[in-house]
């Protein structure tokens, strides 16, 4: 069962940005993300009610739960959505895989935990993977493409900040299903307010691809994969569960080629190889001296 959940998470999240691309812009990205968040919130709320767990004291922890939700489910998602539309899902997946470096670095800075030297080595390989992937396009990079890359980097960093909040909540023994439910609620409120203030149109597209992408992102990526991941962390530990990130670039890159968004070039192949290698190095454990 662990193998099934591990592979499922790796495939679902590895194809995350492909689903964003397939969903398209038939509705504004803010509205699409709001719909996704509402569906996921309903699912998590139902699970929370069914679970009926006794909650530990939340005194002083509401802020970190809200911070987790806003970072991981609203702000980062919206930045990564825009990054995916403006660039390619393959590039965004490569950039996003660098969270295996940015998360430990933020944890070391904010929570004062020691960072392994392998994090920096893995980060160097990750940066190299992005540079290699961009080589064919260096002579005709558009402003939109560059903006999309910057937004993807910002989205990845904010995701890592959300991971710091998540680790803090876990250390305080806050139930993860409750944290996800409250965090998703905070994300829905922020997206709803932002959509209203910015004058977004609450449209309901008729294109089947839109709802296919939305269903994938809301049910599989935001709910099922999260549940599997939480179960994996409990069964095999956070470190081993995190190794799935190393497979994201290969999955996203191959899928991007299949849907015709990217071309299979030697640069993309080596970019994927270096991204996977960087993630593997960053996540690998230090050898214990005898």
C-alpha cells in the first residue's frame, strides 16, 4: 500500500502543472484557483467531520495554521499558475523541484535547524538544470516568459515558507487534517476577497478540458495526494516521503513533450537529469562515521 501511495503522489503532483496548462484560461486564474480551493475545502471538511479527532490546544498556533494555508494553497499556487501559463509546465516543474533546497534553507533560518552541506550541492545542480533547459531559448526570450520564470521561483519559495509553517504545526502536534481544513479555508477567504476586489468575473466555462483540469487539481492534487502523503509521512517518515520530489522533473518534462507543449531536446533531457540528481543529493542522508 505504501508503494501505491508513493507512486500515486509522485505521478499526481508531477503532473500538477500539466493539468494547469490543460485547464487553460477560460476563466481567470484567480477564479479557477478559487473553484479548486472550494472543492478541496469541502472534501477536507467532510473528512474532518468523519474523523472526529480530539484537537490539541490551538492557543498561539492559529497564525501558523493560517500562514500554512495562505502560503501553500493560495499565494504560491496563484504564482505558479501564472508561471505555468506564461512559460512551460516543464520549466515550472524543474523550478518547483528546487523546493527540496529552499525548504531546508528556510527551516534552518527560521527554525534555527542545522542544514546539511548536500543542500547547497543539490541546489547548484537544480540551478544548472534550469539554465540548461533555457539554453535553446536564450536568443528569443520574451518578457512574458521571463516574468513567468520569476513568478515560478517566487511561488516555489513561498511554498517552502508554507512548509516551514507546516513543520512548526506538526511539532506542536496539530492534527494535519484540521490544519489542512483550516488552511484551505483561509486560502478560500483570501482568494474570494481578492477576486471580488480585483473585479474578477465568476464565470463557469463550458469547455470539458477546463473541468477535467479543475477536477484533477481539486480532487486528486489538493485532496487525494495530500491524504496519501500524510499517510506516507506517518508510515515511512517525512524524509523518505520527500524523495518523490526527485521524480517530478522527469514526469512533468515527459508529459510536457507528450502534449506538444515542449520539444524533446538534448537540453531538456539533461535539464531533467540534473534536476533529478540535484533533488536526490539534497534529500540524501549524511553518512554516519564509524
